[in-house]
């Protein structure tokens, strides 16, 4: 069997983007695979983008930051500005192509929609797209007959385990595993005052800054519960979360007969990335293998919802529906930036997301404009509340 595919990679300079290129380098050496990279998109790391384009012979690229773009020397076609990833897709995507969506945040939504409209399958890492705009993205993908194949390790695990059944009615529930992040076992007060350096030090996964903070705050698990709700069409009471600090079991599917299927493997994103790219086939992988000789036990524990409230908030967001996901996601994006910039305490992330959910009326979603409006309203509210905050980090203003 020969698999051939044209690939557009959006977010190529990030953690998932670079791992995707490693997978492509590995796949070049495999006999039955012919994956051709035809487009690359990034936010701001222009020089790396150009080097990637050179290595893979790509002559159409996109870059969101126009100042960076102005300093670049590129012979091919370069789309520039906030809408550049969408423009790249609109310019080159054809039905049957694969778009790897690895932009971080709701900035990735319009390129995913353009890829669906062009008839491309999506290997989706950009979970914020589903959290904010799942009610637009999923029906549009179904209408257009394209597949959304998850890259997120937990959702890849569930996607793989779902091949153990031939009807969605046979699923009782899914159980998403969480590593617990760097603050597992800590009490509420020390977590609230954690520094960016502590929050960025993830015990098992090496990832981009935003998702690392999300993992520490448990917002990542909250986003993943909402992502799973859209991908697998399940209500919140059939999506459980369990802490598994080793990150070897990537998630479970429990069936009505009591059988539980799990997908396992060492924590390496190249495995789910490659699966999403070669699906429904499996090809020789390039990740580490399980070391069965050193594995002695698998550990599970319950999530402490008092210290980490976001998963409960995610259930609320699913129940609310409409624009709640867009509000939840955008508030978190602004709060994470503010935390990384030293403007708020770590505990301020939860507080600000809560305030956005309480302060902005949830509306029905008819078009993508409804999502964009909710996203903007949440960003504005959070920025305003940050301005009003008295409980700033101790170092703030000391040198001023
Ligand atoms: P990252 O910060 O390392 O990379 C983000 C990429 O998006 C970069 O290439 C950046 O240039 C680009 N980008 C940022 N803003 C942009 C914009 N406005 N327009 C165009 N491009 C822009 O992030 P990451 O860790 O690779 O994560 C990417 C996505 O994958 C996130 O949604 C994350 O939640 C998800 N994800 C990541 C991992 C992981 O292990 N890193 C695991 C599961 C899911
Ligand atoms: Mg994940």
C-alpha cells in the first residue's frame, strides 16, 4: 500500500510544529510514504521558518508578524499579517490535502475553517479552535466530509480506542488522563503564588509556553474536556478526568459491556502526530519505545478540584454552550500572557477566567462573528480587571 499526501503545516516553528517536521524527516525514509510539504506558516520566528522552507523545498509560506516579515529574504510567495495562515491555505489547499493545525490559541480558528472549506483533512493540535468554535467547526467538517484527526495525546488515544467498537452507542464514557502538572500534591496557597519559572517546569512533557502554563493551572485539562466534548459528541457527565503522573496511559474508553480500552506509550508527541498524519494506517514510528523491563507499576489518583477548579468550570462551559467556550478560552489566553509577563499571580488565572464567565452574557452561536465578539469581549474584560487588580506579584513595580 502506498500513501501519498500534500501537507500544509501551520505553527511550524512551535513545539508541535518542530516535532511534525521531525516526523516528516523520518517518514521521508519510509518506502511506502510520499508526504510532500507544500506550505509552512508561523507567527514570528521568521528565520527558522525560512530555513524550514529551504530544507523541505517549500515555496509558499505565511508569517503573522509583519515587522519580522519585512526583515526576511524569501524567494517564494509570502503571506504576511494576522490573516496570513488563512490566506496561505486559501491559496494552495486542494481537496484531500492534510493541514496540520499547530498554531496556539484562537488565532488558529480561521485557518482551520479555510482548510475545511477547501476539503482538507485536519490533524488538529490547536485545541483552542474546538474549545472556542467547536459548534461551527464540527458541523462544517461533517458537511464538507473531511476528517478532524486529533493530535492532542489524550484525544489521539481515545480516537484510537474508538476503533474497538462500531457504534458510538457502545461508549459508556471516556476517561482523560492528566499528568497533574508541576503542582500535583501542592496546597491551594502555594499554587496561587507560584512563579512562571515553577509553572513552566512540566514533569513529563516538553511543550510550548502557553500549554505548559495551562498544564500547571489544570486549564489544559479543562480545555481538553471541552475538546473531547466536540470531537466525540459526548455530554460532560460522560467525560471523566483521572491523574496519572507517569503519562504512559494517554486515555481510556469504557464501553457499555464494562470493557475498558486504553492507549499507551512513552510521552512523546511524535507518536500522536504521526498517527494523525498517516491515519487510518500505522507506519514505523520514530518515538522511544516502551521500556517494559523498567516499568513496575502504573499510578493513578484523583484530581483535587479544590486546588484545581478548571475541570469543573469546563463542565459548566459545556452545559452553558453557545459562546461560553470562546469566553473561557480567550479569558485564559489573556490571563496566561499576563502571568508570564509578571502582571498577575498564578492564582489570578483562575480568578480572571471565572470573572469572564460570570461577567459576559453567553449568547447563541449562529456565525463565526458571534465567536469573535465573545472572544473580544472576554479579552477586554480580563485586561480591564488586570488593570484594577491590587493583589499583584510582590516583584511588580519594585524597580519603577
Ligand atoms: P508553541 O508556542 O510552541 O508554538 C505555537 C506556534 O504557533 C508557533 O509556530 C508560532 O509561531 C505560531 N503562532 C503563534 N501565534 C500565531 C498567530 N497569531 N498566527 C500564526 N501563527 C502563530 O505551541 P505548541 O506547544 O506547539 O502548541 C501548539 C498547539 O498545540 C496549542 O494549541 C497546544 O495546546 C497544542 N498542543 C501542544 C502539545 C505539545 O506537546 N506542545 C500537546 C498537545 C496539544
Ligand atoms: Mg493533551
